[in-house]
């Protein structure tokens, strides 16, 4: 698609219609390709790099500690089972 758009720079609208894409998408991909080459066209996760509402690291570490050391208390006295989640999974969130 980018190759065709480069071959016919005056007919970006035709290229968009041919591939069923909006101009915004075509220009976004073109900008990525110019900046990063073919690697810029790879799929990217839609999740943000940072979340302002994410749970603070110290709270996560306390939860992990309680989960590791006191899960038996919840199960025995409150009949609550807690899933075992690795720290790596929680730190990605």
C-alpha cells in the first residue's frame, strides 16, 4: 500500500479507496515507515505505556506479601480462595 502511494503521490485518495483505508491511516503508516522502517509497521499493543490510575507499587507489594503469607487465613476462616498470580503479571498492569 505504501509502495503504491509512493509511486503515485498525487493519488493518495485513490490508494485509500483501493485498499479501503482512510487518509489518516495511510499517513500514519507512512510516518511510521519513514521513522522506523519496516519495524514501524508491526502490530502494536493498544494498551497505554503508563496508566495514571494504576495501583502503586507499594500497594502491589503489600498485596503480594499478604497473598503469599496469609492466604490460609482467608481460606480457613472466611472460605475465600485467592488465585496465585506471579509478581511479573501484576507488575505489567
